[in-house]
């Protein structure tokens, strides 16, 4: 009770917590519940991916790829608000790197597809809609993945979708591309391309999707990729948790009522969970309304203020409202309007003067060398969301480490307040 | 556009309730 009455405005940390662990620790929450999948970090010890398949990325590479994803999201929102959906038109402004937007800093879940079910590890993405996996015979191209590639011919419940089906035309909003139609079989052909020019093209299909032994979605619509290129890091494809009607969230409306929840673990060596359904959502959650629509896929939020060590930063609310905000499971580092980021880093630095500042780490410019100390005390950063909901960011969500000698404030600024 | 990224979401239980038009945050969501 005393802790509630007197909020703690500081985190105390052991610097050893910045070191990676090789031991997987399972979450005690959400485990083995109905409608629940385990969430693991692709590069952590809880992932079953072999080191040969998923070569751990350098922190600089992860942050570079993260910027690619941000550019991709920005481009998609621009396209949507202009009413134009020609993804190709945005290529010139986007970095041309192979698959990196999807491949960095991502969390994966394992689902079962087909009859008998084939387990597939998919990237967990609230920033896109279409679920797809690589499919045999990989008519054009498949990248290397950890599990064997899904074979439609081995599933007794698999079928292709016809070009004339309404679900086929729904691909336009779900992928940003109009579907194609096979001249020989009238099968619906999907194509999805990400901002870095990685892509998947193949048959739009349906099959049985098994989340747990008691949670099965029959006739789940997904992309069966025959031409897949990019560095998806050994994952078999992508699980689209966006707002579009073809996302898994919308497709499982009857079973779970368009409610889902997740927890991303504090370290790559821990597991989290992804749970579908209202009954299993956290009872102690504080809610903020979605803000006005940010495209058809994204989940918009209204950020109103930021606190550092219990003190509210002097930032005009219009700084936040003019740019808007979304929540995304695939973007690593939170991006803020530069005016807000500047105030945040200044306040954070002012409370960290007893520690040694060190060189920047890619997009992160407030970094410390903690190699000469065993414990550190950092101010709690809190976000005030619409509805007057104040959420404290965990210590693990405040700093991003590249070893003990380079631990950085895990926030970055956009290029312009109007971004 | 600002983006609330996955590092900052660590340890929070994040609840998406589309019919109600709201997102929830629960501290200690993984514990």
C-alpha cells in the first residue's frame, strides 16, 4: 500500500542484467492456457532456431533495420492517406535491403497449419495483416527456413481460393496490391511487398489453423508463398495481427471476438505469450482509446505527455497530436517527434550525470558506459495516453544495451515534428 | 508518425480490444 501511495520514480538495476543469457526461462503466465501461444525472441535461447539458420545480428544492424521498418510504415501511411495504393511508387524513397525490415528484432510464435498439422514459426506482427508462409514446391523461390516448408499437397483440408471469391478481392486492402488470377486454374494470386522490397507471392488459400489443441480456426485464409525473397531470419512466414478483415484477428472474430493480448518478455532469454480472447486478457489493464484511424492496418494511440523521474516534460500537446502515434510489435525503438525526444533525452541526461556518457549507437544518441559500476539507478519514464492513462515503462524498456560499456536510452526522434 | 516500439512494450501486458476501440496496458504482464 505504501508503494502505491508513494510511486517509485527510479529503477535500480544490476549491470549484469545487460549481459545476454544462454538459458531459457519460461513465462509462468499464459502458459498452456486455451487460445495462448508462446512468444519467443528469434535470436534468444528460447528460440528453437539453430545458430546456423538465424545468425544473431549486430546491435547496429538491428537498429539500422529498425529504421528501414519505420520508413516502410511511414510510406504505407502516406500512400493510404493519399488514397493511392501503388506500393511500387514508394520504392524510390525506401532503402533497398533484402528483407531486413521484417528480419530484425522480432518475436515469433509457433502455430499449426493443415491436416495433419504442420508446426510453423511465424513472425508476430501487429503492423501488417496478411498471414503467409512459404509453400512447396516453391515454384519460383524460397529462402532458408528452420522448419520444413509447408506442403499443401500433404494437407487434406487445404484448398486454393478462386479469383471470383470476395476474399480474393479483400487482398487489395490487406496487402496494398491488387490480386492476380491464374489463367490456367482461376486461382487467386496474392502479392505482398514490404518497404525494403522483400516480398512474398503465391496462392491465396485456406486451411485449418491450429493455435492450441483446443483452439482451431477452420477455413483460415492465408498466403501460400511460391516466390519469397528476403531475410526473414529462418521464420516460415508472418502472422498478421493488424486491423484489416483478412488479419487473423478479424478472421477469428467468431472464436475470440477481435480481442487479443500479449506480453513481450523482458529479456531474449525469457518467453512471453500471445493470447486470443477477452476472457484471458489481463484483468489489471488500464485502457486508452484507439485514436483516429491510421490506415487500415495500424493501431493508433494518442500520446499526451511524457514523465521522467515523476516530472512531466514541458512539451506542447500539439507536438504529439500533429504527428500521431501507432503501436507496433515489429518496430524495436519508440520514435517520438524530435521536440519531444529532445526534451526526453535532456531530462534523462540531467538525472544521469553521475554516469559516463559514451559514443552513440546508430539512432540512439544517449549512451552510457556502465563498465565501472555494478548497479545503476535510472529515472522511470512514463507515458500518458489518451483517457489519462499513465503507463510506466519497465527498466528493460528504457535502456538498450550493446554490452555493459554502451547502454543507451532506447528512444529516438523522428526527422521532423510533422513526420 | 510516432511509433510505440517493442522495447518499450517489454513486460507490459498489452490488450487489444477492437470492439471496444481501446488498447490496455497491464504492468507485470509476463510475470
